[in-house]
C-alpha cells in the first residue's frame, strides 16, 4: 500500500493505492494519527487506486470518521474503486463514508474572533458570553511556607468541599480526615467539577473525583489557590511548523497581553510537546527537618523531577495563575515561570493519553469531564521552569490547544482559615 498526501484549503487529501487488509490497516492508522497530531482535522481519502479492502480496513475508515466527527472535523472517502464500492455498499457504509461534494470545511468566523500569528503560532481569540459575567476572585488558603522543613501538622490541615464552579491548585489529598490522609498529601488540581491528585505514599497512581448534582469532592487541604468567577476570553492556539512548539511562558505572555492585565487565571487543554515539572515523593507532614525538601541531599528523596521534557504527545489539563509582579499576598504561592523573571505563577497539570482536541468553541465542563470519563490519568505535576545550566530541562511546551482565561479582580487572603 502507498499513501500520497496533498493539502489545499485546510483539507488533507490522501491517495491510497494497493491493498487495505489487516496487515496494512495498522500502518494506515498510524499515518492518520500522525496527520491528525500535525493538525489535519479535515481528511479525504481517494481510494480509486485501492484493489482490495477487508473488514479490518473498513473498521479503520469507520473509526476515523467517528473520531473526526466528534472533534468537529471531517473524514470521508472519494474516488472509490469498484472492489471498494462493493464492500462499502454491502456494509451499508457508503452513505456515511463517501464524500459527495468537496467544499472548504471551515465555517465563517463571527466578528468577535481575532486571529493573528506570533511565536510561530496561530492564535484565535474570542470573547466569552458576557450575559452573566462574574469577576474572578482568588482565594489563598493555608501557608505554603510550611513546606520548607516539612512542618505541616494536623492544625495546619482542613477539609474543604470544592464547588463545581471552582478551579484550584495546591497540596492536598482526596479524603475526609487528617488521619487517613497524612501519609498521602500531594499535588492536586481541580477544574470544572473534577479534582485529581498524586498521592505521595509511594503508589504513584493519581486518584480523582468527579462532582455531580449531589456530590462535591472533598480535599483534605494543606494549602491552595482557588479561583471562582467567569472566564472572559477563549483562545485557540496552533503551532504552524511540525518541528516547533510554544513555551508555557510565551503562551502566558500572550494571554496577559490579550487581556491587557498583569495577573490572570488560566485553564487550558493542550497537546504536549513535553512537560517539565515536579511532584512530592513523601508527605510533608510532621517531619520537621531543616533542608527538606528543597536542599541537597533531601531533594533526591523528597521530590521527583522530570530530568527532560516528559509526556510528549499526550494531553495536559492545566490550571493556575500567572502574574508579572510577585507581590503580597500572592508571593508565597508563586515561582518564576521564565528565565528572565518577568513572569511568575503556579500551574498544575493532569496528564492524559493523547486524543485529538475538538476544533472550534468548546464547553469547558463537557470537555474536561469527557477526559476523565474516557481516559486514565497518567500523572499530576507541578509545572516548573528548570533553568539550571547544562542539566536544566527548560519549560513545558505545547503544539496546540484551547485556553479559558480571565483577569484576576481580587484576592482574599484566607491563609489562617484552611476550611
């Protein structure tokens, strides 16, 4: 089997010749996956040169037709040979798969969308619904300074029910009582009614809870940043060259500029080029040892680092805060995001196996909950900028994705009230 590609008007046409049997079906699937990862969301297969197709080949056609339809893309076949036509007709799939009219499959954009290119990336920014907008409020809970020396104790812990509309990051554990959680505290992320965390008890298996009409996830909390309010912008970004990617700091810079603000809350779902982050290996409760967990030699035991960009070609669900000024009360909760110390922030990521992200406008709750309901979480990371000379892994980088963003209007310093 041979595959020839031609791209025009954002449509990718593939001419396939030879046989599409069980042996070649896997090869075609890998090729299609590669094109989709590169951003090809509108695929037409010319099968006029195909001598034979088996049920294994038909299954691939049906699979990618369904996949691209679910992500608001397009998949069809055209120019089918007689052997292929016979199989599709007898299978009752001709009306579903056969392309009848070639048209540019890109919808006309509405006037509220602004498009441009920067950092080798195409940005598409649109305004979210303003009918019921609520300013974003950031609540700071607990004392992150207690992580130095692992000085957290039961009096520094509280149980917090997380509303479905809240977003947050920090150190905590899904559970109800300090006694059951004290050996498990780790990084957590809560987004759109979902909360996941990475236990530090050695299991290294992320756990999660999904909110429902009658259930709110409960976090046994050491410290955290929680955001409530309405997103004001929806941003799609897509790196234009297959060999390039965009850094987290560059993406955050563009978000701040688009919002014309110095501090913003950001939630994104993105295809990863690689993530740079860390996670606790041990619970920072009742240890009280100077130098833990950040100084040598304790850092080796207490923290796991991505020695290079990890989880390439996966999906990351990320939330957090970015600011240009590390002022109080936010200062204890943030770290530099770039090597020039021009951006500061705190971001956590839940990592999932790769799946194409739908194109167009997305509903954040539906998109996030679909991730949790269909895929397993691979990890939860606190994203960092590893700018060490020679051995530093740099920043997290991405290929394409969708962001929901808003300026932070106010801070509530609630460090002493952990509940």
